[in-house]
């Protein structure tokens, strides 16, 4: 079993209680409990906040006094070399790990000391796209997306409505009867995105979403992340080490055109979209926080090496200094 599947098995079922109240924004309709149709949400409260978080594996310091905020409707790109603590952040957000020190907040609630029941309630707000997809090989595309809804006893007609809407969002509605083995890597990743959106999460975590994908397919995955940000007001953490992904997410935005079709616009080389921020780590500490434009213009020698692709293994490079 892969590490992604091991983490996947630890995740609880997503809460999917339904009513007949339906809202539609952006690219697909979302069924919500009636009391959430007109939410009274303080948008000033961060979707995710780390305050002075420390975490170690045995004697190795992985995160060192890390603090950051993820606003609602924002993408936070987390950059670091191999073993830099990126995936550890995702596990801490999900409550699969507990920090040695510091505080972690999800939608204003501190989860640091939550028990498993309380953590399950928090996880219901979060979708997760695993690095390897972690699909069930024996289930069809439809069944992979639907299984949590079915497990919670949602009526089949409601399951079908939501699954079709989600597969349409990721442009795989015609592939719902195929098995994962019959899909390309990019298609499997899109199925993972659809599954992560079951239950209408307002926070989605992406662990190396474009790894091992060709450039056009990587662009398709990035477009989905951008649509969630701009058209669905979803807050996302994107863990990556790929600068092409950083440049794409910090320069493209989505909007609904005059004919109701989704259009993507390019900010060109400015890389200045303010609703996409970058957090860069080295040895578990923040060394940069800001926009893509600010990252490119940084005069920090390590950052410039990373951008040029000459510093992919910082821990090994550090040992030679």
C-alpha cells in the first residue's frame, strides 16, 4: 500500500447530509443543508492559520516556528526542496499529526487538542487530492466519486446528481463507467479532484498535483485549481516543487465570459495575482512569503537557485557547504 493510500485510509467519511436547497455558483451546482444556503461567515477569519508551529520526526526538526494564514478564496503555494516539510503541513491541517508546539486553526477553531470526533467534524470541511491519486482500482470512476455519499446513505438519485455534476466539472462525465486502469494519469488526477469536492468543502489540499504529468495535462489540473479559487471561492493549499506550476497559478485567472463559458486570462510575466501567495521553506523555516512577482524578483541566492532548478535537493546541498 502506498503512503498516499495509508493516509487515505485514515481519513473519515465526509459528512453529506442533504436538503432540497440548491445553490449554483461558478461551474457546478452544490446541494447544501438549508441552514447553510445563506451562511453568515466572517470572511476575515482565515480558512487555515498556523501560529508558531513546531514539528519533529524523532530528532529531525521538520517545521521550525512556522506561522502563516490562508484566506478564504486564496491559493497558498508551499515550496521547498525534498524533505522540506511540505507534506507534513497537510497532515497537520488534517489532524493526522499533532504539532510539538504552536497552534493550528481551521475556520477560526483551534484543532491542536481536538479528539478524533472533533477532528472528523473539521475534516468534513476539507477536500484532499493525494499525490498518487489513491483511487480504488476495483471501482469505476463513478463509484470512486460516489462511495462516500453512498456510505452515508444518501439517496441514489442525489448521489447521481452530485457525482455527474462533479465529473462534469472535471470534464470526465463520459468516463464514469471506466476503471482507473483505463485512464491516463491526468484523468486519474481529475477523478481525485472530483472526489475531493464531494461534500462541498471550502478548503482543498493538493499534494504535488502535477507530479509525473506532461505539461498540457499539468495545465489542465492547474486550470481546475484556478476555477475553484476564482469561481467557487475555495481556499487551497498547493504543495509543489515545480516552478512551472507556480508561474501558472500566479499568472492565470478564470472568469465567466459573456456567453456563460469559462475564460482564462493571463497576467503575463507580471505574476502578480494577489489571491495566490507563495510560502517557501528551507529546513522547516519560512524564507519567503509573498506573490509570484516578489518571488521572481527576490535577490536571495537560495531562492534564485531554486527558481533555476539547480537546488532540488537542499538538504544534500547544505551538507556539502
